[in-house]
């Protein structure tokens, strides 16, 4: 929504909307029959190795569609998503239980330093429940609004969510925004009230809030302490009972959605895929619906939570795929991959992210332009919510105008460039986009539109060409306890 500049309206932003062998027993594909002694030794090693060291391939065909659950953990900032993920990884034997397991899925240096999740992370957990082996694909998501694009993309690979709410803070802005993302995607929502160990925790009040705001009966809430590991089994039980298995067909031709990617300088693009139909294995010839280019699959596997190669991935499963995509432009988030000579209707993909703040980025030394260009391209594969336009400045030389979802997003992107690509840059002061309504038919013809969007202050059109400047505002909904209504109304009228 846009409003004429200077009308005194509020211009704030609304909340936009590793495995112990025991867990794997019975999952590995049969190896050539070893001698009895060797077999015993091998089993012992199985038990000692963590999945990070495991070289055997897991037989993914053993997980029938009915025994697969794909879910995300969503919540407001700091309500305990990553801590709950740690406990789920421990309980399923995916990582060994040690005191050092703190936000294990927050793998980036920037995440560890800031103590926040900025990238959604997938982990496949193997869980034995009442004699059945389940494959639980968990995606831990960020809580901060600036990374909400990560949440919306993650949900495309899921049938349900764990909506974590802090037992002391209760429902917060991102709880609401993330709930509606899941609700609109028609996912099963399991409310989890976390931090019940806190002195000021009031889980009963939060239960009532959840019932009132989200219309979820309070008896569906699970009260846990992710920190102490209280009631975590109940969470796993609810995932199995309340989240449906994916609706997919293994006999149909392959239809795989690329929902995230990273770039490895030796292996090229590593695409995170959710299989909606069919099967994919090493050696298959696949086609990208976006580029129509053909590739040969070099490796498929699951994230456990480190990469664990498998022979195949089957419909309903979530994993990774490497197919010799060496050029960063070939990796398109939202792309559909299908088998050569077996075309399918591409999946709808994702709505592109809408940048909220723009800033110029220039190399400190112009001789570093090409290196920085390559770094920006690789990082935007992993963070597709950043928009990039070439730009130049008389003072700073050639560079780019980048669009971010917020100021924190901009800071994190800059920090990742430094830490992951050793690139130092000059960032200009961030600005929000403006619109200008052009004043004459000649100008409208020249610009080919009546209203132009300005993301770069250097391109701000002269007053004589414009009838009105518009700046972005939001239509916000304020959810507050009754007793604050009066004061909130007063504030809104100021
Ligand atoms: N007392 C208590 N603290 C908890 C509990 N769960 C998480 N915490 C703490 O809450 C803080 C945030 O936990 P995280 O797991 O990083 O929260 P998050 O939701 O993943 O955070 P973001 O991804 O950055 O939004 C950390 O200091 C945790 O130790 C709990 O059950 N009890």
C-alpha cells in the first residue's frame, strides 16, 4: 500500500506476513555378505559412528509414504525452535546426547555469533514408534520477520507445523504471521507451549490465547521445556498422529521442487528438493523446467543433518540433489525438476520476495569487482530473497543496488559476504522504495508507465516531472489484550 509523502501516517513495517547406529538399524541397504567376524566388527563400528562419518547408503525405499511426516518448526524470535530441534534430534538418536548440543541446526557462523536462525535447515530423523520406522523430515525456520521468506518456502515442503509459543511471552507478532502462513497453506498446526520451566511461565494463559486467537482447542496444546527436555516424546507422538503423510505418487514421473540451494565451489549447486511424485537416483537424466537444461544426477541423499548420500529419493521424501549445475544462474529456487523424456506440469514455485529496503554495495577496491560479483551471485543462490541490480556511482565506481527484506537482513547478508566469501564492501545508507506519479503524457510515454518506482535516490525524478510522490505504508492489525485497547487507540491517533 502506498500513500502520498508527508501525510503524517504511520510508516512502520507490519509483520509480513547427525545418527547413532541404533537409529539406523535395519535401514541400510544390504551389503555384500561379510564374514561373521567382519560382520560383527562392522556392527560395532555402526554403533560407534555418528551419521556424519557414515559412508553406507540408507535404503530410502523402506519408508513408505504412510510413514513419512514432513513438518516445520515455526515461531516468533527466540521462542525456542532450534532448542526444540536439538531435543528432537537427540530423542531420535540423530545426534548423540551431550551438553554441547546448542542450536545444532544453526550451522552458519553468523547464526552462532548472533544466536539467531537466519536460514531454514532441514534434518531427516528416523524414528521407531510402535514397531514402525518413521521418516520425519524437520525444517527449523528463522523467527525474525526479515527472514520470513525462508519460512514461506519451507512450508511448501511440509504437511504440518509445530507452532512454538513461549510460555512467558505468549503470542507475539511473528507467531501470528507464521501461523497464517501455515493456515493459508492448509497445513496441520500443532501448538507447542515452550519454556514451561521459567519462573514466570503461565502456560494456562497462553493456552487460552491460542484458543482465542487461532481457534485451536486448548487441549491440543503440548506444554514442554525444550531446554530441559520435558514432554518432547509427546511432540514426536503428535507429529505422527496429527500430521498427515504427503499426498504423492511414486509410480508417476518424477516431479521435484527445489525449495532451497547452496553453492559448493567443487560440486556446484546443491539443491534441496521435496519429491512430489516419482523417484530419482544417481545417473538419472533430469531437466530443469526453468532453464530446460538437461543434467545427470551425480548424488542424491538426505540431510541427517549432514549430507548422507542415498541410492534414491522417493516421492514424499525431502533431501538434496547434486547434478553438475556449475553456473549460479542455473539454480532457481522454486524450479521443478523432471526426468528426461517424461515432462510434467511444473509446480507453481514461489512468489518472489518483496524487498523493503535498498542499499548500494560497492567493492572497496574496484579491482575486486569480479570477485565480489561472483560472491554476491553465490550468496544470492542461498538467499533468494535478495534482489540485485547493477549500479554505478561517480564516487564509488561500479557496484549493485541490493534489495533486502529489512535492516537485519542487510546486516546479515553483509556479514555472510565477509565471513563466507572474505569480501569487504562499502554499503550505502539504506532507503525505502518511493513511487512518483508522472505529470505529462510525454513522460508517461518515455517511462512507459504512469507511476515509476524509485529504488535509487540518484534516480529521483525532478519535482517538475511529478504530480505526486508516494511512500510505502502498511495496513496493520494490532492484537492486544483488552486492557491496552484505550492506550493503543490513543497512540494510533497521535
Ligand atoms: N528456560 C528456557 N529457555 C529456553 C527453552 N527453550 C529455549 N530456551 C532459550 O531461549 C533462547 C532462544 O532459543 P532458540 O532455540 O535459539 O530460539 P529460536 O526460536 O530458534 O530463535 P530464532 O531462530 O533466532 O528465532 C536460548 O537462549 C535458549 O537456551 C526452554 O524450554 N526453557
